């Protein structure tokens, strides 16, 4: 429901009224009681777009989407090559191991 601005032409009382769009325009001033009330034309409320993807799906140009798809494919190919190299190394019997410190040698030297 929108908020409407009203002003009384007789007593110059201004106020906001929260009412439905289908409600009739108020004519009687709540302060002086005269039928000199008029509704002002406002600028309206700001529009908030919330949620993910609204901008990308509705306002991006075709050239931007094509460039983004090409960038995703290039990133996917690069990560795919790294995965292939790692899987080839493990299939050849090579194992990556990290050296562990020898705790017995360190404890015996003190």
C-alpha cells in the first residue's frame, strides 16, 4: 500500500496517509474539518531489486554474456589440465608425500 501526501488548502495542514490505491481520495481535513483537502502528486518510492542474478539475467548485453562464457571455459580448461596432470601422476604409481619430522631423533638429542 502506498503512502500519499495530503495538504489542506484552507489551513495548510500537510500530512501523509497510508492507504490502498483503490481507496477514495480524502476530502475532509482532519485538523480544520473543511472539505479543502487535496492529494499531492509525489515522486514515488525507490525500487529495490533483491536476489541473486537479477542484473545478470535481465540487463547484461549479449557481448558481455559471450565474454563471460569464454572466460568460464578458459578457467575450466586450466583447472581441468591441473586435474589431469595430478591424476596421471597417481596412475603412474607416483605418490605425493610430505616429509614428517622424526620425533624420536629430536627427543633423543636433548
